[in-house]
């Protein structure tokens, strides 16, 4: 499809609708995973660990996800992943004990890795490069919206069905995502190498070797932005508790920060397409770094709200930057394999950021932990500013 023929809204049903449904399904269960684990006899520590199973499943499956997408194609991978997540929801819903429940949550994390990689690879192939950042930032925004509204949908269902209602909501959303994914058009290459070209088929090892410089430079930036983003979800409620604010007030502050986040994703993508990736990547990291540096200096709800909204703004303008850079640097031959490595770096940051916060908080104080994450944000800004090319990439 040429840039003159392309319209972003043409992807609304084929790509963004299943992504929205998938995110609603994930968001529906996130607030209740720990409660469900406790109900099945888990200790408080084990229940807290249960929340990380989605991230662990995703981290472990990034490389296999690239192989699945390369072998079967983006469309089939998305359908299969959504169906697998549906089964995981059903397993968690009907789990007779903690082990089966953990397996179901792990399955959902595994499916998310395949689904997210496949849809990113699909957009990288289907969207002209002139519209790539807008397409990716919109995908990031749609995912945020789905994750935001999922808990509200599940809360309404839980009024009638109790705690299992969250998993029924997730199961229904994942099943709907499976059905809608069937309507996704197949890409011309079908995700599979041509017959007789096995010798030239890219592998994870060959892609890692040929792209080692970008993985070792911008890949570190991706880890840092992912670490900062993962940590920002924890620091707002933790600092609210430090200030002695009640849970409803903390929830409102967190929600308003998320609302600002969701409002700016499309303008950010448009700016990236017109002015380049640096124009968004560096300001996003700087704004988040400044907000995190200011956070421990707040002393009341009003100032915490202002800083939380600034943090949400910084995260929002960076919507889609990781996926856009991944698409920019991924080769046409071996794109799924490259994106698998890219997502592995991103998920490493997601898992590592809260660990850094936890270690520094335990060793020194919560304020020191937050300031350490602020330093990571500024380091990421420096990496992006130095290593992202100023000239647009052609494919």
C-alpha cells in the first residue's frame, strides 16, 4: 500500500479493535490476581509474586514468539495467541488450586508476548514509513485505553458474579479478540520464507549478530524507558501512602495521571512522523525524569497531583516510541526475530525497574529509590539523543 492510498482509520477494525479487546481482557484481571491467589491459599508474599507471572510469561516467550510469527505469519499468530489467552483465562477461572491458577496466569503472559509481537510486526509491514509512528503510537494509546477501562468493566460484572466476574470479563474479551483477529487481512509474504531459501533464512543468532550495535545502544535505551514506565505505576501510590493520603485520593491521582497519558498519544505520533523520533523520545524521558525528581519533594495531594500529571504527560508523549524504533531498525528479512529480541530488552526493563526501586528503597529510602529511577530516565534521554538517527529511515 502506498502512502497516498493509506488511511490510518482503515486499521481501526483489523488491528486496533482486537488490540483494544485484548487490553480490556488483561486490564480486567490485573487488580484481582493477588486477591484470587490469596483466596486459593497463597501467602501475602506469594500473592504479590503471582502478579509478576504475566510479565514472567511474556519475558520467557519473546524469542519463541518471534519464531512462531516468522513461521506462521502475523495474522495466525494473533489468532492463536488470543485463543491461548482465552484458555488461560478459563484455567484461572476454574482453578481448583494455586498451581493451576498460576499456570493460567502464566499462559496469559505467554500469549501477550506473541500477540503484541505479531501486531507490531503486522503494522511495520502494512503501514508506510511516513505513517509508522502515528500507527504505533495509536496502537500504544489503544492498549492504554483498554487497560484503563478493563477494571471498570470487570468491577461492574463482579457486582453480580463476585471475584470470578473479572475472569469471565477477561475470557469474553479475549474470545472476542480471537474472533475479530480472524478478520485481519493476511500480509502478502504470509510471514513465511519462500521455499528453497532455507539457507538464507534469518535466525535469532544471525539477526543478533548483524544488529548487535543497535541492540547494544538503543536497546539499552529501550530497557531504561521500559524500566521507568514500569516503575511509575508503583511510585505514585507508594508516595501517596508516604504522605498519609487515603486510598480513594491516591486512586484519583493515579487515574488522572493515566487520563493525561491517554490524551496525547496521537499528537506525539504525528510529531514523530514529521520531526523525527528524537523529537519525542528525548523529551519524553526528560519530562519523566524531571517529574520523578520532583515527586519526593511533594508534601500534599495538590502538588502530588501536579507532578503525577506531568509524569503521565511524559509517558504519554512517548507512546509507541519503543515499537516505532523497533520497526525502524528491524530488517524486512528477519523482522519477527529482531522484534523478539527488541521486546526481550523491553521486558527486561519492565521486570528490572521495580527491582531497582525496591532495592534502593530497602537500602536507603523510598525517595532515594525514586531519584534513582529519575537518573535512569535522564540516562535514557542521553542514549536516545545520541544514537537515534536524525534522518528518517526508509523502511
